[in-house]
C-alpha cells in the first residue's frame, strides 16, 4: 500500500471518503516528508503545523460524523507566500514585508477552507513574484526536487518544489508571465493558469493587475480539476469531461514558437514532437497553426507588466530600494521610466494579439505549444538563469487571458523534466483538462517522481 504522501489529491480524497485514510494520518505523513526533505529544498518559508493539525483533527471528526464536504476535505494544500492566510505574514519572500500580518484569508483560500482543506504552511516564491532565484533575501530560494543543484522554476517556486517532491498533494500559485506553469514544467507536475478573472485575486499581492492569475499546482490533471472546482466557488464541474480522451479534438500545433521564434533545446523539441504523435494516436487531429511571433507577445507582456508593477512598488523603489534583492530591483526599476505612449502602444497591440489567438480558436479546439525551451539549469549559474528564464512560450496566454496548462512530456538525458503546454478558448477549462488528461493517461510520465529517496 502506498504511503499517504505518495497519493494524489484525488486518491487521498477517495480514501478519506471511504474511511480508509484519516486526514490526521495524511497530514502527519506529509509533515514527516517535509521534515525529511525540505531542509535541502527550501520550499517552505513558514510551517503552520499547529493550525494544520487542529484542522486535520476537526476534518477527521466531521467526516466520521457526516462524510466529507468535498474531495478536498482534510487535504493538505500549500499557499504561495504572496497569498493571504489569516493570522500569518504574507512576506512575498521580501524584507519589505517581514512585519506584515494578514487579518483574513484571500478569497481563494477562504473557498478552500470552506471545502475543508488544511494549510500546513506558506511556500517560497521569487520576491514579489518578479525576481529570480536570489541568495540576498531573508529566506533561501527553493530548489528543484529532481536535482537540488538546479532551480525549480518560478515564481511559484516553493509550490512547484513542494508538490514535485511529494511533500504536499497540491499548492496554490500565481501566474503573470508563466509563474504557475514554469515550476510545473521544471518539477514534472501539472500547472494550470485558468482564464483571466475566473479565480478571484482578492487577498493576493499584485504584480500586474491585468495579467495576474491564481492557479493550482498538482500531480495530476484530475487533481487540478478538483482544485479548480473549489477555487471558482462551484461555478461548474471541471471534472465532467475527464476520461473522454483526445478523440475528435482538433489541436493546432504552434511549432514556430520553438522552432524559429526561440529555438528550443533539442530534447525539449523532440519531446514536443513525440507528444503530438501520442495525441494523434489517441484520436486527435494535429495541424500546424501560425500565430504572431513570440517576440510580440513577450514585448507586450513586458511593457504592461513592468508598468503595472511600478504602480505597486513606486513608493518602496523610491524610499528603500536596498530592501529588494538585486535581481528584483533590476526587474522593477525600468517600469518607472516606461513612457505612457509605449504603454498605450502595448495595450493597442494586445488587442491584435488577442484577436489573432481567437481567430486560431475558430479553426481548432486547442493549441499545443512549448512551455519552457530548456530544462532547468543550475541555480548558482546566474548567467544561464538570466538567459534561459525568458526562453519560454507561456506569456502569450497571460497577454490574451486564455487558459493554459503545462504538464510533463519526458525526462532529459540529465534526468530533469521536459514539458508541453496546451491552451484553449476562454472559460473552456473542462475541454482543456479533458485534453491534458488524455495525453497524461497515454504517456508514461504521470507516475514518475524525483529520486529523493535514493
């Protein structure tokens, strides 16, 4: 029988509902896993063990009396530390916010709490979700569970590391330029960026108001669907199409993103082609689709993100810039000097990019693209980190607001996860998750885990 920490969210939820697993037993096994491995991974900024234990005990008693409130009842879920958890600091991994204390839950945390979830701790992030792996901050940077010498992606770095290392079944992250999907890509898990404004951002420290999204990081696509059901307040059942597979779906493969716009590392490119063949074998129709070049999406994202972030950080940048890590300061400062005319050009061009993607969705049901162009590099190789972080195809769907999901597509020769990305029209998450699960079930990667136990 699998140890509780090895169970997916869905598997653990089913065992809890059948009284085969206690929420207390699940939490204690996760806490033991955290104690064993987090000192080398730094996924957690703060453990909230006392509250979590009380929550697990209360969940156990309620489930024994009345059954579970939801599939998340008694499930431990991590919170990225730019998202408010009542009674605890939201530090944003920064010296600027060490004295902060949240007086109430973020809206999405309140929904998870109402569903019965348990919160064992706050998770590492890149500073204010815009920095990078930095060693000049109050907390160390999270590391990749597949190889701790490498970075785990960001900015939801602790969320990716904790879920990838099987310390938690699921975690919350945020995504402004790919920050849920990047750690999912590098930690071999599932990262979902929902449609813009599908999930509330109330109680989440902003990076860029018109680009920010909140999304789940999970081990499986089914887990992501279960999380989204709760995170949207029961808007619809995103599990409803799971199990239908890929048959009959029209998928547009945006090859130029990784072939010519930003040539991917050879193993990543080969894994994308192999994934397309798997999808075709499962009954999908694959056709090549052309969108505007990646450089246009990236330029629009960068201009809007830096301008909006400057609004958030203006006072601190002027009064105590030394409180930021060097990499964060370098990324924030240009926003103070972007002319209004440049921002307006970016906003106008954004509407054209949205129209181009909408036109593609008139011809296909989903888009298949690269997520990252390279496997994760060493965390201490500053030059390569700076070079490879922007080498990705995630920003297009922050610019357009369409939902996108990243999942594992293989392992590199160096033993690091490779990845792919699927996107669909706005508010068609059920379709997106159906397709992602269709690939997940047909490919051999779902049950692979990092070699933390030797």
